[in-house]
């Protein structure tokens, strides 16, 4: 039954359901927390965390979960370093295009999208829908990041990728091509993870239970394949981690190795965020002996660092 609230003047009736108002009040309260409280929490959190082993990476920010690791936050950060409006953006590993609109609202001049796989039906639908709302030109290509002959050198203002670098088998060659197409003063933005050596680094381990979060590092081949089969019938899908496993689409790099490659190509760091996986803290608490064995084979920071977000300038 709909509840109706009457105002002091009886001729004015507010017909908004109380349940909806309650929801809006909660949203407003959460928004205030995000704006005023969370930045203070992140500041204190970083003071504590950066005193330990993560300090060697010289991060600008460390997040203990995915809060703050969203499209909106990243686009704002990119826009502070390189104006998105009227720019030419290259999106790598665009998939079915979930991240495109987060760029479109900044009114870039052109967006060029590349992916290893073809999602033509999704691309056609996106092109049709976005043409009604935005004036930005959008072009899609199926191809390899390390070889993009359809792009001129020094033609791109912003190279962008979300959840892609962890899948590149030859990041070095990809960075050579990225640097070729970037304009001088252009920026490379990328957020990538989960990284292979962290909890769920294969994009599926631990989806069922925290105790299985490092199965990709612990189990032998036969046990691992059996574990993958336990998730049921497989169909190629960008949201099914087995798509990346079956195509061997992992870089198998550690955090330090990603950063060393970026430095090798003389790209200047503008921002670095490290994202820690909170489930690792639970796994360590409940499976301490197993975690200690893992840390003997893989450094502790690699077990904890789930993702990295970067902005580098050419």
C-alpha cells in the first residue's frame, strides 16, 4: 500500500512513497560519506600502509578494496592530467564497450576502440545508441595492440585501458606501439588486475569460496582443471574467467615488472594507485600455513596487490 504524506497546506499533497524517500535519504547520506568522510579515511589508511613494504613502489594512493577504483574516479584523475574534451582517445581491449560512455560524457572529439575479439553486434548497437546522445565519432577495430597499422604515429591524445594489461602476453611490444601512436605530452591511462599472483589472479579462483582464492598457484594441473570444471558449462564470455585461461591470455607479470617496463620506455609517471585485495587478509588469517608457503614462493606484496592504476605521460 502506498503511503501518502500531507504537507501543512492540505491542497499540496506529496505522493512520493515513503520507501522511496527513505532510499533517497540513504543515497544522500552515502554520497555525503563518499565526499567528506571517505577521503579522510583514505588519507589515514595511506599513512598506515605506506610505512610498510608497499612504500618501495612509491604509490600516490593505496586502496584496501575497490572503493575509489571506479570509472568516474579514474576519468576525473585523467582529466586533471590531460583534458579529455576535444581529445582523440584510443581504448584498448574495449570488449563489449562497458567503459565507453564514461569517456563520452567528457565530450572527446573521437574514440577509437580496439579488441582482440570481435563483438560486432554489441559495437553496432552501441554506435546506434550513442549517435543519438553524443557527437563524438566512435570507431571499432578488431586487432592486436602490438600492431595497429590503422593508426598514424603521434595521433592519439589519450591511450586508455581498463582490465587489459594483465592479459597482454607481450606487454613490451604493446608499449612500443602505444608509445608510437601517442602524441608528445599525451598520456597512457590504465587500470589492470587482478594480477596473476594475487587472490583470484586467474579471474576465477575464489569466486566460490575464499579458501580457494589461490588455487591457480596451489593446485597441480589435474586438480586445477577439475576445479575449473566445477563452475559448470563453459561458453566464451568476457565475464567468465575461463575465457582468459583457455586462451592463455595472461601476462604473468609482477607489480614491479609492470612498472619497470613503463620506466624502460621512458614514460613519465603522473599517478600510481595500488589496490589491495581485502580477501587476502581473511585467507591469511584462516589459512596461515598455506599463506606462509605461498609467501616463500611469491613475495607477500604480490599476494596482496590485486590491481594497479596508472597515468604516465609521453
